[in-house]
């Protein structure tokens, strides 16, 4: 990107500039507004850690958010998003600047007053999005170093969902819904088998991963080949697991409002059978 003409300096970290292709853009970066004024040019290559918001809606929402943000917090949040960018090596969806800035601002305010928001899907999030969870842990550590505010562990889960949403371009509410769905399905398995699965165990990881990939296949409408002979065999050999797999599939169908192919029941039955054996 070349030189951009500065239209307005909103604060030390945020500028509005003219872009040759996108017209108006919002530039975000630590200290980029310092000593700059309307009519100056900004050499974007020379500014490391610079984010450009091109989407009009995101620009508008970000500007609306600014008056409510403590400038010290904004500094830290900008560097936190930069850390996410570096660690994911991905083009993040622009929405992360609005959504995560808003979220972290409240999280920091709450934590500074000693308030904590419980995260009921922390364990599922950790198992579903391992990589994002690790990056979110770094973000929490980074914030603690810079502000002295220790965010509670539940925040790692919330931040991980924001990261996953930004990397995959998925809507945050869908990402949330999938974590909740997996949580519900795992509870159904525990109830049916009358067991409690250790949430740090490899069995739990495998089950969650299997359910996650099944959900993704359903969403993409990926047809899985059904080995018919195996299906008939499983029905007879493992009726409890086979019936449970269908119960789980019905919940998936109702929640996602999409068809689940019969073959999913076969693979899920085999998975449940292996799990049940471990607990016998």
C-alpha cells in the first residue's frame, strides 16, 4: 500500500484517510496519529502493526465505539490484535476490531472491579479450538503484563471464539452455537452411559473432535458414504450406541436445521462403542 492522505486524526491510534481504491478507510495502529494532522500523508509501509478497515459498516461501528474506550486500554487491545495476527498468520476478518475491542474493554473494566463473568463453554472451546485457545492464553498474558489486570481463565475461552470467528470468517453467534451444541451432545453421552468423561482426557478430545467435524460436514452438506453392511451389523451388535447416535443426530438436525446423512450414525456408533468400552 502506498501513501494515504490523512483526512482526520481521531486519536493517537486511529486515523481516517483517503484510499485510492476504497475511498475512505480507518487506519488503526499504536501511535500512528501522534504528531499527524489533516492533509498529511501517511506512508503505510513504514508503519508496522497497521490495520486498515475498508468495510463501511465496520468503520462506522469502530468509530462509534471509540468514545467509550479508555485510551490506555485501546493501546493494549491494538497490540493484542496484532499478536493474534502474527500468531495465526491469517487475514483476520475486519469485524474482530469491533467485536474483540468491545469485548476486551468490558472484560478489562469488569476485572478491574473484581467482577467475573462465568464461561459455561470453556472446556468445550479449549477442546474444539486448541490453537485459538493457545493464542488467546498469550493475549491474556500480554494484557496482564501491560496493564497489571489479570483476566479470569473464562476470558481465554471467549477470546478464542473471537479468534476462531475472525480466522474462519464465521459469524460469532454460529461459533457460539456450535460450542453449545457440542456441550449438549457430550452431556447426552455421559447421561446415557452414566459416566463422567475427564475433560482433560484424550477420550474427551476425540469425542469433541468427532462431533465438531460431524457438525462441519452437516453445514457443508458433505455426503459421507454409508457402509450398509456395517450399519446393519452395528444395529444388532451395539443397539445402545446405535440408538444414542441417532438421538445425537436428531439434536444436531434440530439445532442446525439441516439434514444429517445416515452414514454419520455409523461412524458415531463406532466412536461411542469404543468410548463405552473404556468405561466398562
